[in-house]
């Protein structure tokens, strides 16, 4: 809706009224009321006529300043009265004297429209067609710090007033021109903001620069650097203290509470707990030598089984002492020993609460069965190690230091990877039920059993134990008679034979016959030169292996031997004889 306003195309915001020349100085200016239909607040500027030489002055052409947005219409004839300049020069002078003459000074005009509460052109305040105020330029500072003079705004060009028929004003005194106003003082240091919705040339606000503050950047920077330096030094000192002392407070590490210490009987801990009270450490001295070994209790009468080479130094005269796992120590005496089996029995007296270690069956052992070895390696008593059975019926020989073969031991051994070291000799090798299945007797060392500077070599996972079945028979004989018997076949072997098998010699020791007359071999039909290749179907490759296989049996056992004679195999059956051991 137009609300009675003109509907012609409105000028753009950059539109300006046409330039209208202002009246010359010292000329009276008459203001006339415009047509009320032209819009509220419009007025008519009547230009004075030039003085005439004679007669009456012609009618002055009326000039009306009007909103460009209002279209020009026909002159209004009703309710208007022309005010002209007529008469001679004197009359003109008198007429002119009635009007005050004021110099033409730029002034701030009234708003073209009354403010509207909605402030929305064209219904509110003056629109964007209002003349813009003079542009104020900030003060500039040329080079070398010399302030430049402030920019002087140019005076607005005179505006041309469109010609229009004047509306005569009612009779009465002519309106006076508004008093000249002093031009506002221009401040070079200010920027003037322009709002196109305000009146002519009225700045909305002046944004002043904040007052300069004293510059203390250098002092602030120095303070920051000093603070950083102090903080860094303090942090370094605290960090160094924490690193060296483990913190600023007392440290309490988390720990599990006391719980059940019982272990399964078949575990290594359970086996060790059951077997250790029956294992002892043996110290021997005599004959200018001493040694340490291990043994285990056989019965409640104090018999202890160990290796012969452990107590050999005390065989003629020497001291033997036994230390139990509880730390109690007792003296012991030698009951019997056998070099061929490398077994010996000692006995302690005056000791109560002895706990014999139960014996197992070595024939039931299988490769891979778990085992536990207990002993005193390098005199470290109550040492427990574990492993498995690596192999069975390993023919090994031990001893032989005397050179005549009288101290050589032949063992059909159990092989284990449980660590065994010097000092473990004579100790028990037990199964998962803490039963003895072997007597630890020998190890295979990488340096032939001796270490550097005369020391003994340690375990490399090749340990050997005498089967408990053989140990039991020998121990019983030693306890009962003091001697052990060896099974024999009654032949002398050629230990220099390099072929496969054990060859019967042509001559025996000291040139005697190689086959004992009336012995087991003679009765079975074995002759000198025969090569024995199998014992009960098990292959033998040399004389030591034949001896080991025979000594794994008892005297009186029957054996089946496979012999090769003149390139042909024959089978001979014989009954083992007996000989007294040493």
C-alpha cells in the first residue's frame, strides 16, 4: 500500500537533487508555503527580481525547492497570494529593507520528514536520498614525523532549483532566514561515520582513538623470561630429586596376601617336599683327599645308598659325615661297596625319625616321563632340578683311573636332561610320585669332564642314573654280605676288536684259555673267535656294551645270544653264572 505517497519510481541511494544556484549575498530571500499536497515539510524559495528602471516590476517567476520524488503538477490557484517586487527603486529599497540580509552560510537543514517509529524508509526518517555530510579525513603524518595539515572539506556546490510556479504566501511579515551557525570544528584525529538515514550532514558518532598507553613491552618480556627461567630451574630440581629418591612420599608396593601354600603331590614342589627329608649330603675325607656327594635313606635302621666314587676316599681309613635336610649332622660308617656297579652303602647310628625314600620300578619307566633330581651340586645341599627321561639302557662306563680296569663301572643307565653336576652323585632320581627310579652317577661334559684351571665341568643336559632295579639288588647284597655278585658268561673278550659286535678272544688273560671250562659259555657251545652281535635280541656293537647288558641281569638268569661264526649267525642259550665283586 502507498498511503497516499507518490508511486513514481524512487531514486537510488546515490541519487542527489539537481544543483541549484543559491541567491547572491545580500539579497532578500522570500520563503513561501508550498502546496500542502506536495508533502509535509516542503517549502518554496522565491528568488528576488532584478530592480527595474521604470514602471512596475514584472511578476517574479516563482522557484520552488521540492522533493525530487514529488512530481511537478500544475500551479495551484486557490488559497495563495503572490508576493512580488513592484514599484520604483525607492519602493524596492523600502521593500528590501524589511527583510534582513544575512550572508549565505552553510547550515544544517531540518529533516525532510518527521521521524517514524518504525524507522523504515520511505515511511520513517529521511531515506537514502538525503544529502551526505562532508567526508572527514583523518590527520595524516608525513615522513619524518611532521603532522600534515587536516583535510579541508570542499564547500558543497550550489544546487539548482527547479522552476515551478510559486505559491503566494499570506500577507504578513516575511519569514526571517535562520541565523548563521558556526561550522563544527573538525578534529583531525577522528573518523566520522556516515548514516544515510540521518539528516543532511549530521554525523552519527565520532569514534575517537584510545589514548596512547605507556609502552612497557620490554619490561613485560623481561618478566616473562625471568619467570620461565625460575620455573625451569625449579622443575629441574624437583625432577632430579624425584628421580634419585623415588618420589616425595614413601612407596608401598602392592603385594599378594598370604594364601594356601599347599601344592599338588605330583607337582615339582610337591615331589620336593615329600623327598627332601629322606635325602642327605655326604662329606668324605681321607687318604689325602676329600669330596662331597649325596645319598638317600633306605630304611629306618640308618642305611644310606650312594655311589662308590663318593666314599672311595674313605674305603681304608677316613671320615664320613652325613647332614640331613633339617641341618642335623651325624657320623656314618661304610657297610659295603662295589666298583663294577659304582654303588656303596653307609650307615648312621643314633638318629631317630628317619624317613626312608620309597623305591620305584625302573623297568616301567618310559622315555619322556617327568623326573626330579635332588642333591648337593658343588656342596649346595637340598638342590632340586627337574627334567624328563631322555633315553633308556644307555651303556656307559665310568672310572678307569687306575688303568688296569679294576675301577671301571659298567652301567645300563637311564639318561635324563635334569641338570646334574658334581655333588649330585649318589642322589635320587624320582618320578612324579616321589619314588626312586635311579641313582644319579655320571654326566657327559663337553670338555671331557674337566673345566679350566682344574675345575670340574657342569651339566650340559646329559646326565645318567643307575636303574633302581639294579641298585636295589646290589644294595641288598652289600647290606647282607658286604659284597655284591656279578653275572658272568665265562669268556674273555677281545677289547681291541674294531668290528661290529663283541669278539671272543683267542687267548685269555695271562695266556690262559679265553673260554672258562665248564662255564656258561662253554656249556652253550661258544668257541674262541665267535662274534656276539645280540643279547636277547638287542644289538651290541662292542665289548663294553656286552658287559653292560649282561650286568643288567642277575646271576642265574637265562640269556639268548646271537653269534656269527664263519659268516653265519647262530643262536646260543645259556644261564648266567656268578662272580664276586670288589
